[in-house]
């Protein structure tokens, strides 16, 4: 199918009004099938969220739903007590002890499977071992592991004994790890010898050692998972312990799950750092788990008999909420994949979906853009008929990518839920309810029931439909962060506005809303470009550019002198030439207006991406301005920076 010319966005930056109804085959058996849900939440206020909390097992039933006496320090289910690991593991044992919880696929073709009973046994053993090493309730444990089963197991072992975890994405540097160990006041570390990066065994332990040297804190104990076996031998110091030995020594021991206050810290997680310094977000146990479980069921429609795959790395919030806590709390079977989607080849993702009969698949626009770049022949060579729902998160998805995803992965039928949320929101906040709400490709959808999201102007007044404004949330929600590692003052300043309207949470994203209440994310508020007295949002311009035949990705920035610079990547079989440059200008002129024609179109093999896969516009802007740019070590592909610079200069 040819997608050229069916971009769907209008000049006002909102997506076109194409409406895609949920297929009846899906709605008929969807978890959320009652359109009254929206009204019920409106009518009932915060207590409507009992629906979410009641999906969990509570050690002490909560009485109060929300304590909002001291805004913006809100407390959800404050007098309830529960344990997150018991909710993700123990309570499933009666009904499905022999059901698979995790099917793991390693980079070298290895496989391991864990039933809920297996998971229970290993989580208990590790919990007992961590205790013996001195970990007590409220001690923060840092986890620095790649996508191996030991990562979710360690998270659950921590949760079992009431020790908050602090997962640091395995690809981050020693310095980044050191900063996060210190900021979290963490004395314990779980890491591994190393892991495979493509063909090579990579030494993770030496990065962890480096971090220990740099960190101010002294670690009391380190646990080391043996991922590489004979491929890499690391020697362990006296305060370092082999994971396998711990689990073996404590095999069969039972550790009672520690009942935690709903408001107690479950984990610390740093944001991706797309816009600046990462922030240490703290999530509470009860509200977070309730919101995550509720959205896993009602938005991703996941049930115990599904095989579900969230492709995000557990080192980021999506992997926490929808790779670990969500699927395990609802008792489903998850795929956990260690590798990258094109290793050992571009069949990998589709092969995994086919061989596991994955029914619900959740990934990001950056991955979908790669799939498009590689071509539809790869998914088409596989039987993907098991898929019944697709999800996306992390960046705006263009109507073109949305349709490609649905047509080539979802068999042209599966609902695609575009889910908007943040590390700070903890769980999905804006999305369609797939069995109830029609979809509009390129628009996220309305706020979920119970999420009071509003697009407002500088004064906090709602903007007219189609007008750009700030995305804010006017009332607390259960998955919200309970605070920042950087302190209460920073938390208040970073996120909250107090005004005539009461307290409002500031997302930092710009958006429009249409007559039907569907929200379109326009990009970060800071990503607005001022050109010739017009204000453009990056997402709007970029969506128009990728509408041009052969274009796969685009990032648009201002050069500081009122000019628009567009960085563009193309499909492998397309020659980036003057004709394409002209076509891009035409598309922008048509979709947005003549003033939006870019002054420069720079073709580049790739765009700079953060470790979590987001385009880092901040850096592209520095290059366009000819400014010094700072540290690029946070990038996944720092090597492209040089190429982009020379492309800019040549041009
Ligand atoms: P930092 O806050 O450190 O700059 P970050 O905002 O990239 O990093 P995350 O919390 O991982 O860190 O990302 C949340 C952001 O991702 C949102 O604020 C939004 O800009 C973007 N985002 C997430 N989902 C969507 C979506 N469905 N559509 C558009 N944008 C999205
Ligand atoms: Mg952010």
C-alpha cells in the first residue's frame, strides 16, 4: 500500500478527522466495554478509583481513597497496606501456579521459562539472600541489569521485603550509575558480569566497578548475576556475591511479604533526560500498582490467557509499569526479549510474535519507524494472526506510522492504542479505551476516565479546539509520583501550578484538543519554534515531512535566527536528492502553509536518539545554531553527531 499523500494532519496541526471504530470482534469481549465508565468516574470523583484498587489484594483494606489535605502532596489509599510482590506472584498461585509468567529469549538464542510457581520460589530465595546481606525495609537497592529474568526477579525480591528498587538502564555509563546510586542513597547493588552486544561479550561489571569508585556512597554489598558463563570471567571481591550462589543457598525458603503502607516508596526511577537533567521520580506502592493494573486490563486489555509482549527495556518506566508490574499483577504470560529488534536479523520481532502467539504487543514509534524503514516484507513473511491489540508509547506517532502498524502488524483489524503518559504519571493517562472509544490516527485520544487532563493557555483557561496550549492535569490520579528524589521544593516547582483554579500538574507537553475531546501531542513546550512571527510545533511539521514518499524520520528545529532546519532520514532504497527536497517543501507548504517551508533540509543517515529512543532535538538545535554542544554520552548513537555536523556544513 502506498502511504504518500494520506498524511491526515490538517494545517492547524491536528490530525484529520478519520475515525476508526473498534472492530466488533474486539469490543464484544473487551475488558472495558461500558461507555458509562467515563461518566461514572466524573460522577464519583476520586472514589471511582476504588475500581482500580479493588483489582489488588490488600493486607489491610483501605478506607480512605484520597488524602488531599496538603496539595500537591497527595496520598492515595493512605490507610491501606499491601505488598506489591504478593500481588504480582503469590496471589496467582492458587489458580495458575503452573502457568508461564515469563518466557525469556536471550540474544544467543537461549530460552528460559518461569511459571508463577518458579517465580515465587526464586523471588523468595533472593529476598532471603538480600536480607542476609543486610538489606532492611526501606533500604534502596540499585539494579543495573540488562533484559534478563533476574531483573524482574530482583525487583520483586526487593518489593517483597519492602526495599525500594532503583533500576538504572544497563546501557547507561558508570558516571550515570554513580550519580543515581548517590542520589538514591543506595548501599546495595545488583549487577552482572556482562552481556552480549551484538557479537561481543561486553563487560558490565567493570562499568559497575568504575561507578563504585566515582560514587560518594560506600556500597555494603554487591550481587553479581552470571550472564555470560565462560565467555567472561569476573572475580568477586569480599563484599561481592554471586547471584546463583545466593539463590541456591536460600532455595525453598519462604519470606513473608512485608505489608507496606500504600504511600510507602515502591521504587525510584529517573526520567529519560530528553529535555534536560533526569529527575529522580518516586512512586508509592498502592496508587501506582492500582493504576498500572487497571490500565493493563482496561487499556491494553490484557488477561491471564494472553501472551503479552511489552518491548520496552525494563530500565525505563514503560518496562517497569507494563513489562513487570502490570502484566504480573493481572496474572498473564509475558515475553521478555534480551536483544535488539534487528539482531540477529530483521525477522526477529516477527518471529518472536509468531512462535509465542503474542496477542498484545506494546512498543514505541521509534521502533515502528525502524520497522517501516526495513520494509513490510519482514512482518509479512510471518503469521501474526495471533495479534489482537497493538499499543504505542513514548513519542507522537504519525498517522502514516499508525496505519502501517495496524495494516502490517495488526492485520488491518487490531485496535491501536496510542498511550500518552510519563515517568511521573506512572501509568497510562491519555488513551482510547479500545473496546469503547473510536480511534483517530495521529491523535492520542481523550483522557482516561478519572484523569482530569486539560489543554490550557498561559492563564490556565481552556483553549479553543485546534488551538495549541499546555497539557495539564487538574486533579490528582493514583499512579502519580509521590515526590522527587531532589526534594519537595523541586517537586513543587517542577510540576505544580497554584492558581485560581487550584493545583494543576504541568506535563511540559504542548497539545491541541478537538471538538470530541481528543488530544494531539505537539511536542515539548520547549520545542516550539518561532519563525517569522509564527509559532510552530515540531510534531506538526515533522508529521507533514514524513508524509513525503520515502521519508522515514524527520526532526525540525529553529536555528535561532528565525529559520527552520529539517533533518530527514530516508528509506534504504531512496536517493535523497533535490527532487525529494522539493517534495518536502511542497508538503509543508500544503499541510501547514508557505511560511513553514524549511530553509534547510539536511539529509542524514540517522537522528540522535536518547537511550530510550527519543529524538534529541536539543542537540540538533545546537548543531543548527552552530553552538557548542555538551556531553553526548547520554545518546544511544553518539557516532551520528559527527555525520550530522558534516552534513550541515556541506549543505
Ligand atoms: P525528561 O523529562 O528527563 O526530559 P522524558 O520526558 O523523555 O525525559 P519520559 O518520562 O520517559 O521522559 O517521557 C515522557 C514524555 O514522552 C512525555 O512527556 C511526552 O513528551 C512523550 N510521550 C509519551 N507518550 C507519548 C505519546 N503517546 N504521544 C506523544 N508523546 C508522548
Ligand atoms: Mg519528561
